[in-house]
């Protein structure tokens, strides 16, 4: 994702780019946007549930982050900070009450199976089984679905997950663990899963 | 971690490798274009605001800021109002022309209590009233009703919509009952833009909005069941929003400004406050 992009021909690391952007350098900021747009868009997609909302949220998030840069703590990690802003935009759009295709991701049909020696569990999960699993994830409550998607589909760090989900970093692990429990139950008993995850997870604050 | 858990996690990792996300749009171009819309560097906000914005770490300051924070979020949803149970209303969004209101639909989402759901940057910058006035080109109006005093918090977003938007938050106080969800007593939003004729028609047909006059100019008083509303954004896309804030809503015009006032207020009181704005 653009790790080799540079300003003035010189590769810049994230901190340098952030510093330049803080100083008002829109070109440096554009490099950051390109670098993180996949991450931002996909995170927004997981939370908002639709690509139009995700695009809106990611774009709005980047614009707001630009104006918020003067308040960014120098030296702290940029990704969680950005994700917090983008995810909030996505949540705001999700709250709009519009119907959406939750986690309407597709499983690639013909993924070249060049991976050598997958784990036995993973190997067993070809095609149909991947769909079943995705289906089960889709039947989870919103919070469970999001924490699983953030961890496994977006491969976010704990700090990034906390930022994206709007919870304290200390609660991420237990949230994920509960979500996996419910996913396991959903896999065991196909069909509608008991709802009300929001109420259950209200203790995160 | 149990064997079974490793198995499930392995399966999720396997699934992740086979997942296809929708293609990422080119955000850099769109974002860069929008950075030019507003003045360069945003001045630093007052320090309580900075504290409030750190929403992940902001739990300590939360109680004090709860009122404003919740309001922030509700507005951040880019919209406006609808209400629980008996009354309430709707309005519009971000200075974009065109709003429609529809009755019904699913109940509004519950206001979340997670920290991430509350304080965030969506409303704009938390600034002083003077700062807000410096940052938008139009005159920011403030109610002069006796006893109301100055707003407890002021937010400005000069980038969205075009022309900017200012929000005034008043905490509940004698004469300003709190909403059932927050201790916000009054929320006033100002932006440039006008409801479309389409909007007016819908409102009239449904009969849930009353046409009123505010200082000689047209206004609308919303009360009743939770509403859906639609609006047309800057790109011309029709969008649908639904959110809630307790209380009734008055929307009115003053020149090329559209103003919106929300609170648990009777109509006459809302209009009195609206007319006092200068």
C-alpha cells in the first residue's frame, strides 16, 4: 500500500509525513491518504456495512483528520488515531437506519490454492465451508461481527481495534473472546442467533 | 487458548485470505480537493475541547462534557433529530439543500454509551463563540432571550457544508428542560442553505409539521413520532437519515441562513427564542 511513495523523491516514514502534514503540507497528507485509504475504506465498510457509506465515511474521516492534525500528539501512532475518526464517521452513517448488506463481502470462488500446507482446520474449510463461516459471522450481532472482522479480516492491532470499535484497549481481548464464543455457537447451530449483543456488551465503557 | 479456538481462528484467517472487499475508491484525489475548501491550518481549540476530543482517553472528562458530547455525536451523524416516543421531529442536514421527512420506519437507534460513540470530531471544532464568528463568513446568531445566557459550548465546522456550520449547545436549566437522554436543554444549528420546495410539500402533506412564522420568515415546527428524513447532499445524492434527540424541533430561515432549534420546549417558547436571535 504505497509504502514506497515519497515526497520530493525521498521515501518518508509515517512520522515524517505526519509532521509535514501537521505543518500544512497537503502533498504529504495525500501520501498518507494513499497509504491508508485501503485500511480506512475497509474499516469503514466493516462498520457501516455498505460501500457507498464506507466511501463517504473514509473520505470525511480523512478530511476531518486533516483539520484535527494540530491536535494529534506528535510521535504517537497515526493509524489508530485515523481509524478512530474514520470509524466514528462510519458509525454515524450506520446509525442512519438505512438498510444495508451487513458485511456483504464475497468469498473468492477460485482462489489459487498455492498455499503450502495450511493447517488441517483451514484446509478443510474450502469453498462452501468458507461461505458457511462467513454466513455465521454475518448472523452475529453487530458488535461481535465488527470485532471479528477487525481482528481477522482487517488484521488490526489491539490498539487499532480499540480505536475502530470505540472501546478501551483493555476490553478488546475479552470482546473478541466473547465474539468467538458466539461464533462457535453459531457454527454449531446454523440458524438465527440470539440477538441483543449491544445490551450484552454494554459493560465496555 | 483452546484447540477449538485455534481451529476457529485458523478458519477465520483462511476465510480472510479468500475475502474480497469492494474496491477501494481513490480517496486521495477527493480528499485533497476538499482540503482546499477551507482555510489552511485550523487554530487550536480551547484546551477543554482538546481534552474532550480524545475520546478514547476521555473518560475522566466525560461526565462534565457529557451533554455537549452527546450532542456532538447526534449532530455528527450529520443530521438531525427524531425523537423517542411521543414527540419529535426532524430536520435536515449539513447545509445541503433538500430535505424530506417521512413518518415511520424502525425506531431510532439507541444512543450508544460507548466512549467511541460519543465524543468525536464529527461536529466540528469546539471553539469559543468569537472563534466561531471568525471562522465563518456569515454572522453567527445567538439568542438574546432573557435568562438564557451564553451557550455552554460552541462548535464550528467550516468545511462541511460549504459555507460552514455552527452549533450552539445549552445545558438544561430553569426554563430549559433536559432531554430524556442528555442534560442538553437546547441545541441550535446554523448553516447556509434552504429547504427545497420538495421538502415543504412532503411536510405539509404528512401533517406532522406545522408551518409557522418566525420573525416574519417561514419556519416549520416538528413534533410527533420519530421521523425518517431524506436530503440531497452536495453531490446531489439523495440520502436517508434517521437519528434522534429528544424534544421538538423548529427550523426556520433568516436570509440565506437556515437555523434549527431543538429542545423539550413548547412551540411558543421555541419561537420566542428563535426570534430573539441576533
